[in-house]
C-alpha cells in the first residue's frame, strides 16, 4: 500500500503524463507485437520497459503502480531517479503471464481459461496485486475463477494440473496442485453412472458398462500429468476410497504410456521369439544408459517414474497384474532403481506368482552375472511366494474360518503351489540351455519348492535332460547329483520310457526309473487281483473288456494300443535287465567255484609231491642197504664210488 509520499509521487507522475485511462480518457484496447517487443496502442509514449526473458514490454508506469506492490517497491526504491527499464526474469508464467497482467492493468478484457489461470495466478502473487491497491484486483479474480469455475470441472482441473508443471514451487505454495488433485479425486470417486462429465461423453453414452468405460477414460485423462502430479492424484483418490482395481488400472496405463518395454507382447509364437522381442526392445536403452551409468536425463526420468509408481501401488493383491509387476521389475533392474524398492517389487511379484507366465520370468541379467537370465532374481521371488503362502496359512483370520472354507482355502493354496511348480520347471527348462548356468544354481532353484508341490516330475525331468544336453562335459558324480532333484516314482509312463533309453542319464538313475516303474506295475496288478478276488461282480466286467474296447471310439482305441505297446516294451526291457543280471550272477558263481578248485588243487599238489619225494628217498636207501649185506656173504665186497653223494672225508 502506498504511503502519503508515494501517493504524491504518483500524482506528480500522473500530472507529468503517466497514463490514467479513467481520468485522462485515453482509449487503449489492444497490444501489438513488433519482433521481440510488445507495445500498448496509445498516443502517449511509454516511459517504462519491462523485460521478461527475451520479450520486452513498452508500458507506462502508473497503470502498473496502481495495482502492483512489487512494481512500487522496484520503482520507488531504485537508486535511479528516472528508472526506464525493469527486469522480471524470475516471474512465474513468463512473458505469456505478464502479457495478461499488463492487459489487466490497462483495463483490457482478458480471457481467463484453464490453460492460463495457474500462470496468471502465480504472476499476480509475484507482483503482489492484492486488494490493498484496488478492489477486485487480479489475485481476487483469479482465485474466484479457480474456485468457482476450474474446481467444478473435471476437464479444467486436469488442464490446470497439466499447466502447473513449470510453475513450481509457486503452485505448491498457493495450494493449486492440492486443490485440483482433490477436485479430480472427488469426481473420480463419485459414481460415474450418475455424473455427466465433460470428457469422453460419447464413449460413456454408447457403452452399457459404465464402470468399465469410466476406467478407460479416467486412466487416459490423468495419464497426461507429470509423474509428481499423477502421484498426487492417486494419493488423493486413495484417501477418498477409490477401488484398488481402478487405481491399479491407472498406474498400469501410465507406465505403459511412458516406459518403453511395458507394452504387453502377443503370446503367439515360441517362447524364444517372444523373449527376443522383449529383450530387443530394451537393448537400445541399455546401450544408451550403459555409457553414462543411467545418468542421462532420460534414464533419470525413467528411474523417477518407476520409483514413484512402485510407491503408490495399492497394497491389495490383485490391484495390478503379475505380468505388469514383472515387466516393471525388468526395467527397474535395468535403470538401477533403489534396492529397497526393487525388493518391495519382488515381494509383490511373490504374492501373485501363480499368475505369471514363462515369458515374464525370462528377465535378462543385464551383465550383473555370468548367466543370460537373472536366475537369482527368480529364486528370490519363489522364496517370497513361499513366505507369503506360509503367512496366509498361519494368519489369525484363518483360525476362525469354518471347516469347509478352510478345506477350500487349502485346496486353493495347493493349486497355487502346483501352478508355481510347473512354472518353475518350465523356467528351468529354458535357462538350462545356458552353458554358463552352474549346477548349484540349477539345483537351488529346483529344490526351492517342497516335494509335495510336484504331483508329476515330468517337467523337472525335461529340465534335467535339457541341462545335460547343454553341459555334456559333466562328470558322473555331477550327473548323479543333478538327478537327485528328481523323484523317479513321480514320472509318467512316457517319461519313464524316455528315461530308460536316455544315454545322458547316469546308470543308477536309469535303474531307479526301471525299478520304480516295475513297482508301479506290481502295485497295479496287485490292486487288480485284490479287486477280482474281493468283488464277485468284477469278473464279468473283465470278460467283457474286449467288447467294451471294440465299442470305444477309434481315437481311444489307438491311444490304448499305444499305451499297451509302451507297457509291453517296458516289461521287455525290464525282463532283459533281469536276465542279464541273473546271467552275471551265475557267471560270478561259476568263477568263484573255479577259483576255489584251483586253490584247493594247488594246496593238495604241494603236500603230495613232498611225501612222494620223501618215500622215494627212503625206498632207495633200503634197497642199497639190503644189496650190500647179501654181497658180503658170498663174495668179497668191491668198493665202488658213490655217485649220488660227495663225502667230506
């Protein structure tokens, strides 16, 4: 407000020719632009130039002084006696907003719209155009337009939020963002079937499903906002009590619009083709961000968007799809999002892992490990899934459930684990072809789920066989270690037939497969025999089985013939193994008997030869002694040399 000295100065300037349209009667109803300058159309020459950025406004002092407290301070506190130029480079709204302010000061009608109101309101606050200078000043009129026009309109509220992006922190201090966000939230949480909106009217009238159409155009309308204003709107509708499905739909739509790689690919084609499309769409971004470590403005903007979206995802389980969470996680790992938020995202994926697909899980490691895909990430997600399932089982609310509801819940949990087990087996079959995948990582992920989650081991057998194909240099003990993750008793007949002829499997595993199949056949035959002996009416059914088979459809007969052929082949292989085993056992026994005979013969021959030699020597001595005695009686003895002995004497 002007003091007495200022008022006298204003009056003096007015008497010197400063424009006063009310007293002077000078008519001016327009501005004209000449290059980078604006001129007010009047016969009185301008005495002040206001520079806003690169645009200059040639004006008169008095119209500005009569309505702006800031212009009063600038002009009358200046050290220059006759100030000719004023710089307002920090004016919110820039030259566009000041042009409207200048027209207002000259009494020219200005058209207030949702696109310009926020900038004009901030400029009025900056210039201090309060009621102290004139009744109905610019602050009062812009506030009235905001409260009674903008905030009552869905479309205008969103347009004002969009225009606030370049006006921080003024729009925050003036509560424009808060008021518009709450206005949008109030309208969005109102029943869409009972409110006529200003946007997407044609869609709402032509569609019978009002809520579904509301979800579409509500998501599209607020997706034009900057991420911080989008977060403010979502936070406001959350406070108002909007359904978490609608908030999740808006979050997914926003991410799909501003994050590359979030568009869901078609499920047609092989897993490899779809995965290559996924990865190919992100490789260029990786290459761009790799050189500057994601410090580029684009990388920082993507990181800000992802971190903001993670923080506002509703806590309810099905607010967003699991596929969306995994795609978001893929990009979050790529742009180095905060580890705490990545962990939070992994937990959210674990809550609804049974909804995931194989393509969603094939997340590249982005040079963080030696493997092509981030196997450790999937391992953590599976652990979060098991923790969440255990928490649901042990939650206090389940204790008060009725028995039927508990059984139904247990059945659903078991079904979830079976689905996740199949998903993990399919994932292992895909990543096992990576030659850099270690045996330890394969086993840890394969054994992450309890044994009870797999009713059939065919999936894990395919993964093991694929791993053995890609790693032909594994040692025998490593192959046995790999095959320990598989329960041979849970293999189907087709898998058993394949495994019995699989040369890549260790011999011990093949024997286990054959024995387990033999046990199954024996149990099946025992059950059939028990039924036949216990049920007297069972025999006629067996006798008429051939007739029933002939009356069955051709496809069933062909399938039965194939299955019977496989059973016969398996039986033949089993009998062959048994025969070979018996032959080997017989050969071993024969060899043992022969060995025992040889040892016995050698032992006996040593003793007999010794006794024979001793007896021969005794006999010769006796004969020699006898002959000597007889010769001494008849004729004189003739001494002959002893050839068989040399005497020492």
